[in-house]
C-alpha cells in the first residue's frame, strides 16, 4: 500500500512542491488522499504535527539541500526526506502509543508528502494542528474552547485583553518548552509595565517577516513571537561577541545562561547570523528595544532581525497553565 501511494503521489504532474533542509512542514488530512495518509502513518508521520526536514537525498542517495536542484517532478518526487518532529521528546507517549520502535529521523519520499503538507505558518495548518493539540492536551484546549463559548462580553474581553499562547519552538528553552501554554495579558500600555529581562510577546518587524517568508512559511496578521527583552531605548554599544553572545552597555545581556539547551544539528542560526542586522548597534533609538531568546543555538532574535519597535510589544505572560507539572502563576520567567 505504501509503495502504491508513493507511486500515485509522484505521478501527478505539476503538483510536486519543493522542499529544503531545515524547513518545518505540517501534514494535513485531505479527502481523496487516504492512501497517502495511511502510508505516512506507517512511518509515524501524523496530521497536525510539526516535522523538521533534517537531511535530504536524491533517488541515488546523494545528499542535497533542496529539491530545487533536481530536474522534473519525477526526480523531485523520489527525493528522500529525513523527518523528525519538533519537540519530539515532549511527545514520546504519542509515538509509543502508536507502536513506534525505531528512532528519529524517519525517511519519507517527497512525492508522498507533496499534496498533503503545508508550512508551519500557513493558515491551512491550523485545523490539523488544533485536532492534534486536542488529542495530546485535551484538558488545556477544552478549557480554552469553553472560554471561547462564554457570553459575548467575556469573549470580547478575553480576545482583546487576555489570550493563550502555545510555545511553538525551542527558542526559549529551558525557560519555556515547546508545548508550554502561557496565559498572556494584552492590556493597553504593556510597554510601560515592561522591565529589562521580562519575557514579552511581540508582533514581528519587517525584517523578521522577510526571514519567515524567505523560509517558505507564512505569517498571519495576528502572529506573535516570544522573546526576552534585554535592550531598552538609549542603550549603547550592542555587539555580538564570541560564541554568539551579546553585550550591551559593556556588560553581558541580562537573562539566564543561553547555552543550556540542545544545539540545532544543522546550526542554521550560524547562517542567519552571518548577515545579522543586530550584530553591531551603536545606540538604541527612543522607540527601539532589543530582544533575545534563551536558547542562543536556535533563537532567531534581534541578533538576526535587528531592533524591534517598542510599539510591536503586544503582551506579557502572567502564568504558565500547561503542562500541569509546570504550572506557574507568575509573570517572572
């Protein structure tokens, strides 16, 4: 069944999308493509889960960086993609429950993925990710759904001033882990309540939007990112120093040690830092701040996309409400 699904998927003309190493993709359930989905499930690739492409090879087992280097849909469809779920360590029960006995990554033909996957930030990934989230963390998301169904005034209040935020990546490890759910306050004047070292949620600046777009992903008008604010208006002499650390005003940036998380095997951050816009800044303007993730090995932050307008700050976490063993009713992370 798997081989038949691969062949069918690879045979469709003009449907073979391109993939690149490091990209994050999300499988979806699509009517009429049940055979492809069953073949993926046999390899423990499920709808609504984020998977990172770790390595890639052509049909002759030669390593490649992108399927764009291959000629024709047939060759692209026969490329082999090595996938590993993002935050897989936190989802080990899911894999064990479904009988997985091998280790990550798993290899999948690009032709099998082409018609059923989308990028992490594509709005089409929302539905399968919500279904998957309910399957993993039904209590948290049931509470969120209950809040959404409360009377209109309370719903409007929650939508405008309070929201839940699901940590999507490892950029804030070990402080915040992928899958943590934060309760976020978004009352007016959030910047006036912000101090150096606070964790904030913010709307991306134009440079960060370009980085996301160039990676093949998409952002919505409501997309937010989470980082720690380390530089305030008027700060001077901001420089990237040895081992990708940052100094501000002649001192190391505030926050925890930023080397307590696992390195990204592909070290993609090093490529982004080569042309980083925040490596050397003489002085922050009156409306500028500088933000860093707690995991310098993977975090795309002000080192890469430069200064952040303080008006882009949208909220601050006041509590972590999931998982239950990490509940914390405090905004000091």
